[in-house]
C-alpha cells in the first residue's frame, strides 16, 4: 500500500534549483578570490583548488539525494510489512494494540530527533557567531596589511628617489616629504572611515542573525504547541472509542438477556412479545444515539484534518524563511562547506517530519476504517433486531394454527377485519396460555385470557398443560 507520493513526491527535493545554485556559487567564489589582495604566491595556487569545489559538492548532493530515495523506499517497505502483520492479526483489538505500540515508538523517536535538532541549532548559532567574529577580524587584518604594504612600497619608492637625488634638491625633498606625510594622513583617515563602515555593517548583520534566530525559536514553539494539541485530540478519540466499545458490549449483553428471557418464558408469549417490543424501542434509541456519535466523530475528524492543513502551511512558511536565511548567509560567508552540511541536516529533519505526517494520515485512514466497521456492526444489530421481530411474529402466527379448526366457524369476520387493520399479530393468544386448576368450577368460569368466550369454545381449556 505504498502511495505514489511517498517515494517521489516528498523525498525528492527540486533538482534544477540546486544545479542553478551550484552554477551561481562557482563564479561568486571566483570573484571573491580575484577581488582579495594577493599576499604571496601561495594565494594563487589555492585559487585553482577552490574553483573545483562546487562541482564536487554537487556530486555529493546527488549521492545524498540517492540515499534519501533509498530511505524513502525502505520506509515504504516498512509500511507494507506493518500492514502484513496487521492482516495476520485476527481481532481489531489486537490490531489497535499493535498500531498503538508502533505509534508510541514513533513518538519517542520523534521527540529524540526534536531534542537533537534543538541541540544542533544551538551549536549552529554559536558557531555562526564565532565565525562572523573571526571573519570580521580576518577581514580587518587583511585590509590593514594590504594598506600597510602599499604604503611601505610607496615609502620605498620615495626613499629611492631621495637617494638618487643629490643634496642640491634638499628643499624639494622636504616639500615632497611634507606631501607624503599629508597623503599618509589622508590614507589613514580613509582607513579609519572604512573600518567604521565595516563595523556598522557587521553590527547590522549580527542584529539580522539574532532576529532570524528568534523567529526560528518562535516557529519551533508553535510547532510544539500544535503537537501537544494533536496528542490531546488522539487521546480524546481513544476515550470515545472505548465508550463506543463499552456501549456495544452493553448492547450485546442486552441481546443475551433478551434471548435468555425468550427461552425461560416460552409459556408466556404475550409478555415476551411486550418485552421484545420494549427491547426494539431501546435498540432504536441506541441506534439513533450511535448515529449521533458517528456524526460527532466525522465533525471531529474534519477539524483534525483542518489542523493538519494549518500545520502543513506553517511548515511551508518555515521552509521559505529557511531558504531566505540561507541566501543571506551565503552572501556573507566565504566558507560555504560547513554551512551546506548543516543546512542539509536540517532538510533531512524536515523530510522526516513530512514522512511522519504521511504516517499520521494513514492512521487517520485506519480510524475511518474503524468507523465503517462500527457502522457495519450497527447494521448487523439492525438485521438481528429484524430477525427477532420476525421470529416473534412467526411464533405468534404458528401458535393459533395448532387448534384453529374447531374455532373457525365461530370467528367474527368484522372483528378479524378490524384486528388486521389495526396490525395486531396475536388474534387468539389464549392457545398459548392454559390455566388448569383440576376443578370443575374453574372450567365453568371461562377463559382467563378471553373472558367473553364460553369455556367450551376456548381452546386453552382443552389443552393438557402442567400446573
């Protein structure tokens, strides 16, 4: 029972976007390397090795995608194995117990993964802060070094020119020295202004990173609250399931009691018919009550589906914000390899959450199947009730036929027509009720069931029955 969206729909991230990212990142790395100051000859040798890294990283991403596909297929196989084990079980109670165990295991795994995700996010924020600090210091040092080197070269050139020139141009050399000192002061002022601008930019970037971290924390808290709400809904539905099972057991006990009464009170068919009618009314009331409960269950399932759709929207917004954050950090970071690995780990966690969502959808489908089974049970109870009514009518119809011959000429056609019109299934119930006292006076009194009939015409006076 693997769906088409389990292997290919949710587990496969969009491939063309990652290819474009790899293409766009390779020229960026080249620009950064060409724009930086060339300190030594070693810098040029490292450029060639760093230009080949984006292609290697794209190959690693393809391998990771293939591994994720294999994992998704393995999950589909696990689902099929679970369904096979459920099919081996005979009763729905055992199936429910197995599903509850599996759900508890998945909940524990999910909570552990969430704890690990929180720890990794804290480490990520710390490392990003340290990285930003080190990058700022490194950039400051590089700028200072490059400018000092340029100034030193200019000073060396001036010193050479001063050595070549003679003593005759001493005054010109002094003027030139003054110009050099003024130029040096201007360059120092420019350096200070650039340092201040870089500090302001770094402070703004730190504030943006802190705001993004706060947004992530808020999203995680909202997700935890949604999970608690979903757990409460599941517990409530389990309690309602137990109530329905208890009511079904009560209905079965009532049916057993009705059967026992039917066996005990074979001699008193009239009383048994009245009790069976009362039982039918109770069963109708229970049927209406069960239908109302089924309607409530359907409404609650719709609410649950709405909450799941809202949680999926929250997930999509969370993904969009994560993508924006990665784009901003990629512009600022030079060492992209560390951040890509962490970003891929967060994507894996999101894929696991999506897989858990599919499992919950399947659990919802199982609950709907249970509701259908309950409806089938209600229908079976209705059929049993109709069968009991038919049996009672058959018994009441067969009972007067045993002694119907001596009473046929004494029947009143008007009375029979009125009884048929009124829907009475028991025209002569005195056949099943026999009262023998053993004395002659009791026979002369008449039939206790039909007092209007003479004792000679009532068939109950002529049947030998036990006292």
